[in-house]
C-alpha cells in the first residue's frame, strides 16, 4: 500500500492532537479478549515498530508485499504521523498482564489523487488472527471513509492471502486483477452501496 508522506501544508494546519474520536471504541473478540480501537498518533511510532517486528515473515509479506523485518524511519514516520484526513489510520491495542498496551492490529486508508478512491492496508498480529478483528477494523475504516466522501476502497492482495480474500467476500467487496502487477489481486469495496 502506498503511504503518503506528511506534507508541510497539512502539518501546519492540522494540530498534532487532532484525530477522529468517533473511531475510538472497545471491542470484545470471539475468544473473549478485549482490545481498544483508536486512531494512531505520532507517539505510537515505537509501538508500531514493535508490532511490525513481531509479525511473522508471512504476515509482513502479506501486508507489505516485500520482505522486511522492520519499518525504515521514513516509512515509520509516514505511518504514525498521519493527518487523519487524507491518511486515516486506526490501531487495536491489547493490554497485557503488566498493564502495558501493545498494538495487535493496524488498518488505514490513504486518499489518492481521485478523492473518491482511497487505498487501504491492514495487518493483524499472528496470535490475534481468526477472531474477526481484521473484518471489524476493515468495516470501521470503510464506514469512516464513506462518511468522509470516499466512494471506493482498493488494496492489492497477494493471491494466497486467504484472510483478506475472506474479508473481501464477507464485506461485499470483489477481487479483480491489479493494475500494479501480475500475480496480484485488487480488493475493491464500493462504499456507495
């Protein structure tokens, strides 16, 4: 997924503390565990890096489509210092036994040159997969995007990504050939429906 770099024009207009509070919620998952969903903030950079490092190589490949162990500094900043207008990002946090919060899922969209379309990306920690968290995060992201004028969410999916294929089916999206390369599918969600 393409990630927008913060722009000086947006940074000077958008206060660092501004975020969509409507995206904050507490969720109980199928296995009884709870997470707090909230917008990502710039101070989440270390936790976001820990999240990516903890993903299995297969999960990192499904999310980023190339091998990486951690986020380079510029990508880490772009993924955590977001404006919540053109680039909206939410995380799910779990509280461990030591009262420490850790990110267990990340979902985001970036509005493209056509303001009616945004590219999305989503990742769920390996131990939290299969509980409906990805589907719930995607549904919340799609609702938020639709309320803010986005008509389509699109995202490239590797053909063996069964979880994303299932989310696409469950949420009424469709898979088509991606214009970005052979062997890659594009999930398309029409938000006008």
